[in-house]
């Protein structure tokens, strides 16, 4: 597979602050890649560099093998959708979508045809003559999307396009965006700090933390096989339990030995993660391990119930359990069981994966 877009060793500083610290990644044509990470990790900065609104201090952006660093944004032919509805309020929906085509000198019959087709794709065919103030938030974002795709961009860049929408509409729109992207086959870089959104829409996810790319992989591996403690912690609910490497074992402070062999020197402080959905009230195999816990709070959440417990070493743990099991009483003692294959092991000092 040849790379359509490549980011090579990009460094960006704002004064003393290094916001991107040597980020490299690449995408094949047609891929939907999501940049995921907490607020301030550098997602928007990277997207703005790709778009050409910001110049990196080091490194290159390549499209189709060609370095595009010197090219201004309007020469890059990328579609962009932003968090804030970047639609012109005084222009009709039609004129908003036609804007990029007119700027490119496309002839008017062709404009009419392309705008109609783009509006149909985002389900706004009947709204061409409306003005943005007469539209809902979701509709405004669809206008933004139509405006981005109508120019048939080489690359589609989206920066938290759904964050101003309510939860239900966000889920609806993310599915629409994904379907549209597949249909058109546009290489897409999508920015979000919403981990569920990233898991749901992406071909691959790139997890950023403070300007460093920690992992880039398909959603399932990001979730099940995190390369770094930060990734395990940021995506999905992960319990973090203190552990120590012993001579030939990894022992939790709360009791059981989770690995017969440690990949680090004896005495190394470790953090073991266990997903909240991987805990049970009874063992499901001969090798399952037991944690003695005391219930602090049991919350009924409809499809599941969430227990917050303390363990013998004073640490806290959360478990999502089948609500059919009945809610245990706060203060009561229970056993929580897990399969050792579900445990992920990291060094406590720098979050490196070691098992
Ligand atoms: N023009 C600028 N001048 C100085 N610092 C900046 C500038 N733009 C961004 N920063 C800083 O760079 C860091 C990364 O910002 P960026 O906007 O890329 O984060 P982000 O990952 O998009 O966060 P969010 O999820 O909140 O949008 C932040 O610490 C931010 O304060
Ligand atoms: Mg941002």
C-alpha cells in the first residue's frame, strides 16, 4: 500500500512550549484516520499544519509523495470542517456550498449540478435557499460538510465537527460522516477527544499525548492492546492497580500474581490495568484470579450495573456487571474475578508496556 499522506518528523514550538515533538505518521488513500488525545495535546496544531494555516519548525507534510510545505492553504485543495460552524451567515446554503467552486472559477451550470449533488449527499436538498440562521446546529454542520466535499478534495480534514451538537445528534452525524467518507473514498483526518467517537468511525486511530504520538493502530488493537499506560487509561474504562515485579512474577499490591514471568527487573514498580467490563463475580476458568473487595457504591445503569469497590491495599476498582446479578449492599464484601490474559502491564515510572 502506498502512502497518500505522510507526516514526517513534524516539530512545532510556540515560544518555549514544544507542542508537537517529532510526529510521524502516514495514511493510505481512502483511509479514515482519527487524531485522538486530551485537550492541548496538539491535535488542532497538527491539523492546521497539514492544512497549511500554520508552518512547522521541522519536518514535512507529503501528499502523493510530494512535499507540500511551501504551498499556501488555498493551493492545497483540502476540504475542511471545523468545530464552530464556519458557514457564512449572510449567504444562502447554496451560495455557501458554491463558494469554493466559484473561487476555483467553475462554470455556473457545473456549480449548480455539483452543489445539488453535495446537498443531496448531506440530506439538505430542500434547504438550498435557506440561510444559516434558519438552520439547526446539525444542519449547519451538514452545510459545512457539503462545502468541504463539493470541491472533491484530495484530503478531508475535520476538527471536532460534532462537539457543538447534542449527544444523540452526534451519534447520528458521526455515522453519516463515516458512510459519506466511504462512499466518496476521500482520505480523511478527523480530530476528536471523544474516545468512543474515535473507536466508532475510524479505520485507524493515532493517540497523541503532549505532542507525542503514542500509538497508531486499528480501533480494536488500540482498545485491547494498548502500547502505553496513557492509551489504556484514556480509552475505555481501565482500572489501574499497583504491582511489583518479583523474581519471576508480577504481583498486585492487592494480592494475586498476574504473571508468572516479569519482563523487567525484580523490584520495578508496575501498573496493571484491568477493564471494568472484564471483572466478574465468579471465575469462568481454572486460571482466573480473585480480588477481595469491599463495595463502596453500586449504581444501576440500565444495561449494566457499576460497582465501585476498595481492595485490600486501599486502591479502588470499578466493575461493570450484569444487572441481573442483583445489586450488592454497600459495605459488603465480595470477590471480583478476572482472567490473567486480560491484565495489561506497564512500568509505573513511564507507562511503557511490559506485559
Ligand atoms: N498560536 C498559539 N500560540 C501559543 N500556544 C498555542 C497556540 N496554538 C496552540 N497553542 C498551545 O499548543 C498546545 C496544543 O494546542 P492544540 O490546539 O493543538 O490542542 P488540541 O489537542 O487541539 O486541544 P483541544 O482538544 O482542546 O482542541 C496547547 O497547549 C495550546 O495552548
Ligand atoms: Mg483542538
